[in-house]
C-alpha cells in the first residue's frame, strides 16, 4: 500500500519536477548568455582603450568611438535576441507540459 501511494505521489509530482528542470535550464542559459555578453563588452572596451593610444586626430577619435559603440550595440542586440529565444523556448516547453498534464487529468 505504501508503495502504491509513493508511486501515485511520484506520478503527480512529475510535471512539477519537469517544470523546475525547464526553469533551471532557462536560468542557466540566460546566465551563460549574460556572462558571454559582459565578457565581449569588456573585451571591446579593452580593445578600444588600446586603440585610443594610436589616435592622432579628432576625426580618427570620432570614428573609433562610433565603431566602438556600433560593436557594443551589435553585442547587446545579439544577447537580447538570444535571451528572447531562450525565454520563448522555456515558455513553449512549460506550455506543452501544462497542456500535457491537463490532458492526462481529463
């Protein structure tokens, strides 16, 4: 009897465990993406600082600053796209899990 009750509890908790797994994976991926974006921005800043030593006129400085901000904008846009993709995938997975759990209860 205890084994039957345990089996029933495990079965009823399975969707919640899966949801937690999906959320954990989503958060791990988002964290990794944010770390990669931060590292790329830091590297671009270091590169910009190194290149500033070679500047010989205001036009060159202006162009370098425009290139730098463009690189940062591309990095942040890419990170944003990746974050949204991760969130949408997690949303879909949880939605599918919910629909599946509701269908089995009916």
